[in-house]
């Protein structure tokens, strides 16, 4: 049979077999032709339905492929975007960390410089305090020496030869005054010598 030959139900119904002696029964041949035509019609309808379904499947497959392609492209774009975002975040985070470290170093350097300056001021104040106390001690010792030197002539001038025996007899025994050197006196940081040196010197003179 030729491969290009196509048989339709109408061809089966119209086909003429011819007549010959002692041939097939016409009724049975016609019945068979009708059955063949109906089967061809059924197969044709089924083939058309299958072709329609196949066409629909092809359309769905094409849509699925296009959708899969779009999803793959979106996935690639999302992965690239995620990679870009991560790299950008890492760069920005590194920059923030470097800036924070630089700022911390600057603050620490400033704090160290300020602490050093304060320590220098404290050392200078301590040196000034010691110099002041040394000068004050020397001044007080000098003043006490002058006071003691001024008291001796006055006491000697008040005693005359006439009244000396009587005064000595009637006067109570007086022990010699012992002057404590100022260098041996304790001077605290917050004592009277710093607040009122004159009053502190007077208190030493009255002892």
C-alpha cells in the first residue's frame, strides 16, 4: 500500500468492488463496508481528539518551558542580586568597622593626652605645694627666731639689782622654753598652714 494513500469513510462507502460470477454476497459486503466506514469515522474522531490534546500538551509544554526559563532567569538574577547585596554589605560593614576603629583610636589618643596633661598639672601643683610649704616653714622659723630674740632683752631689762632678790624669791620656778623647730612639725595637706599661715604661725608662737 502506498504510504501517501489515505482512506476515508466516504471512500469506503463509495468504493465499487465490481461484480463477478460466484462472488461475495452483496448484503454482507455492504454490511462490512458500513462497519469499516463507522470504525474509520470513530478512529478519525479519536485521532482528531488526540491531535487536539497533543496540540494542547505542546502548548502547555511550551508555556512550561517559557515559565521554567523565566524562573531560571529570575533565580539567576536573585542569586546575583544576593551576591551583590552581600558584597556591598561586607564592604560597608568593613568600612564601618575601620571608621569605628579609627574613631576609637582617636578618642583613646585624646584621652591619653588629656590624662598626661592632667598628670603634668598635678605634678606641677605638687611641686608648687612643696615649694610653698618649704618657704612657709623657713619664714615661720625665722619669725619664731626673731620673736625669741626679741623676748630675751625685755625680760632682762625688767629685772633690776634692787628687786632681783625679792622677785626671784617670790616668783615661781619657770622652766626654760623649749622651741620646737618647724621642720619637725607635721604639716598636712589640708591643715591651717595652707588655709591661714599667719594664724598657724601665731599658734606656734603662743606655745
